[in-house]
């Protein structure tokens, strides 16, 4: 029997069904692009908040009670579904790997962003300086005097900050400023790794190891000729020389005091790939440890989002699409899916276009509803700058309008729910994301100070 797809209303969905298509592009949802089984009530709620109808594969999963597979008409079996343009058919897993353990409730709900920003700013600068100092000392062959202990403490502090509120450090690393690429890449990738680890419920001690390993993963590059780092089209001999940075880094850290073996393992395996196409040992499957797999994913993602030499970052959706195409080959599928869920399709700092035609910047995530973040609208529907930026909470707007529909005061046709249509390349319009970031974060600090003064004067 061939694949049978049926269009049904989201209110008819039940646990055990296989969702093979949505009423919108997959890239506008937090779900796996190749389809998925509905596992619990929470996924049902997410689908109901996002879609009006979906397509279910009644061969792979449970069928609606009223459907008889033998009499299903040809229209439902040939119903077209939304696919990501250019997507390839998913390949069956060829390499046996253990599924990852995920616990989304391991850490408490995030704290308010404005409470974390000040300490995150200071921490960001300290980590940047520490990583830069390590690389500079290696450049000058002062290997005996690297601030490993201080960097270990800062890596642990980064974990604590991301656990409290992932947006604070994400904001500070999302925008590329005038800094050295290797420093900033290591810091950004480390934040992505911590955010990912927090999302799947990784233990604090493992997050500490992961954070430090990703911060130090490129130390071996200080021993390479600079031409190899700047050249994009390496020949076979140059490629072999470039790849030696991993072993060079491992040797440096082995000879440094206070570096745990598991940190060195992250450095050694972050360039290995699931299918054995990586380096330096061409490890396959679970021969690559979990932390090494995660380090590889975040390194790849950050390199695509912010490639060396680029004046502006790449739209996150492009990086996500490229990463997803490598599932089951270079990267483990469930890790890829959970990473995409962790960062969201529109990470903090992303320039987005709304279905109203307006353009804004994602300034804060909604960790329960990833597609409904807080957006600072900066351009009107005609793409003209607003005299005054407006803060728009997509989740709150959606709740308010849904309540009107549920109460019978409005119909679905009478209400326009505001949604993100797509993310944009940061250079698409003359929008100073860095200034918006600083204004928004500073506004949070001012609000806190104003409240503090108000409390004092009211006594």
C-alpha cells in the first residue's frame, strides 16, 4: 500500500498520528521537517496554536476513527502538502546510534531578561578577553602562562547565565562587532552549545565541560600559518595541513595544567562526523561522544550563520536548512532536530518580516511558543522607518485574539493573527540591529533603576 495522506482539522488530531504536512511551510514551525509522530498532549497543543489543519499519514500512524482505509478516495491519497523548497526526501538512518535523552523540564523557568543583562554583559567581556589572551599567548609560545583556571570558571559562569536566561548572552553574541573572528566564533559557539545543552536537560557538570571545550576547540589554529585560516579554497595538501589544528590543540591542552580529559575529548572530536567523513580519526556513529557531536553541530551552525570575512551574518533559516540537510549523514538526526528546537527558527537578534508587511527585530524569545517571540517593529508596512519603534508581543496578541474567537465575539476570518512570515538577511534594510539591541537592553536596565527609585521614594 502506498502512502495515504489525509487533510484533517487540528481538533481531530490524537496522540499516535503521524503528521506529514502542515498548512504552512515547515520552516515556520518548530517541528521536524520530515514529519513526526504526535507523542503527547503538549505537541497537540502546539499544533492547535499554530495550524488550522494538517495532513496525516494514515499508514505510518493512527487514522481518524471515521476513516476507512479501503474506501479512502484518491483525492486524499494524492493531496499535496507544503514542503520546504528544494528539500530532499529523508533518508533512512544508515548508522546505528543511541537516541539522546531529553528532559525539557530539567531547569527552572527562565528569569526576566533585564535581571540577567548586566551580569551577562560583564561576563561576555571577560570571556572574550580570556579566550583572546589564551590565543595570544599561544601565538607568542607562552604556553606555560595560559589562564586556563580563570577560563574554566568563566565557562561555568556562562552556563549559570544561560540557565537563568538564554536570551541575555545570545543577544550579546548574535551581532558581529569589530572583533577577531576566532575569539568571537569560539564565544558564540559556546553559547549555542550551552543553550542546546540546557534545552535537552544536560547536567550542569556536563554543560561546564562542553562550554570550556567549545571555547578551547580552536587553540591549535594558533600554530597554523595565517594563510590557511584566510584561504577558502584549500588544495588537498593545504587541507591536510589545516586539519592538523585539532591534534595541535589536543597536544597543547594535554601539556597545560588543569585541563580535564573530557574537555580535551571535546576538542579532539568536534570535527568528527557521524558518517566517518570528519577528522582527524574518521570516527563513525557513537564512536563520537555526545559532547563532541554537539560541539560539531554548534560549530557548523555558527560558521554558516557568521562566515569568516562576512560583513553581516546569514539569515538563521538558511543555516538551519543547511544543517537539516546533513542529518543522518554528518550529524545525528535527533540532535539536529533538538538543536533547531533549542535555538528556534528566529533566534534573538534576527531581522524578521511580519504578515502585516512590517519589519522588526526579535528582541526576546518566548520559550514556550518559539514562533511567537517579542519583536521590536522598526519599519512600517511600506518598509519606511517608524518615528518610534514599537514593541510587539506576538504570543500575547495571539492569546488575546484567540480568546475573542473562543468567546464567540469574533470569527477566525475576522481576526488577523500576526505572524512571522520569514527571516531576513541582516543587510536587507538599513536597520541597525546593534543599536536596537543596546537600546532594548538599556531600556530594561533603566526600567529596573526607575522601579528601584520609585520604591525608595514611596517609603
